[in-house]
């Protein structure tokens, strides 16, 4: 790819699930889109629209039935499970609705996990994990376990874990779904700050109020892109994305 600012390049991505017998489900029907470095994108769609399938393919959790997917210039469309796992661990930071923290481990160890899988030496892991916790305002909570933290603090630990490997993208799936409104707003303010610092963020949500924090909204319906709009913050309106 000539444009090295493009992090994600999807061309005519289709995903068909074989349900047994002659039954098939077409989850994605030829999706094409590009996401550039330091974009802040929300992917929206109703249940069954294909947004979760699209998220799984972008996050290298699943592979397309057909089409081209290039991640940071590398064709990942036909990678095997081990190759995809390496991409996920090195290049993608995941933030989930349910936090996915280890209950018996403190914040520091939870944040260290991706570095353990990456084979980073112990002393370096601790330093990077402490830095990441400080980055999300939780330096003083490094030895607290999840049950000693509020919901917002748990999600901040999850964000620190997602960032510790300095991934190419931060992929957040309904990151405020288990939080009250005030705490959810705090997490979205954190995402905005991370974006200002240069992170590429892809947010998957069904909530308009959450999607409006992004700078571009892609709407999926029936396995296809229904609209792709850049958000104009000052005017509180949308214009077609380039």
C-alpha cells in the first residue's frame, strides 16, 4: 500500500457462516473501508447488522470468507490462528464491556499480561505496566484487585492493559455498557484524551450518545455499510467522510 497512514484497509470483505445443511448466514456482504492512523471511529448497527462480525475481523479474532484485509500494510486475510494471535497481541489493544480482568490478580499484574505473552522481561514489564496505569490515572491503585476497584477504575485498568504494548489501534467493544452514565462519560473523556495523544481508536457501540464522542461514525445494516460520516463537533452535525 502506498499510503502508510492507512492502518486498516478492508476491500469487499464478505463473511458467510455455515449453519449446517443448506442454511447459510451472510453476516457481511462486501464491506470496504479504510481507517487511518489517529482516527477516532465509531462502528454502529442494530443487533444482527454485522457490526460484531466486522469488529471480530478488524480485531483478527476471525477471518473473512472472501475479500482483502490489510493491517498496517500486511495482508492478514489468510493468516492462520497463530499468526493472527501474534498480530492481536502486538498490534491491537482490546477493551471489553465486561473488563475481562483476572479477579485474583492486582491491577499491575492484569496490565502486565500482554507483556508476559510477548516475552518481555520481568523488570521491563513492571516498568511499562506502572507507566500505563499512571497514564490512565491509576498509579496509586496498582496493588488493588478488581473487587477493590469501582467499575470505572476497572475499565481504566482494562484500558491500561490495552495500551501497554503500544498497539497500532485501540479496539473498544461497548466500553461503557456496564457503567453508569457519569462513569461512562469519564471513560469517554479518557478515550478523547488518548486520541489527542495520537492513538487510533475504533469504538463499537449501539448507543448514539457514545458514538457521538468519535470523529467518524460508520453505520452497518444487513451486512453492508449504510453510511460513513465525519462528525463535525462544533456544528454538532455530520458530513460525508472522505
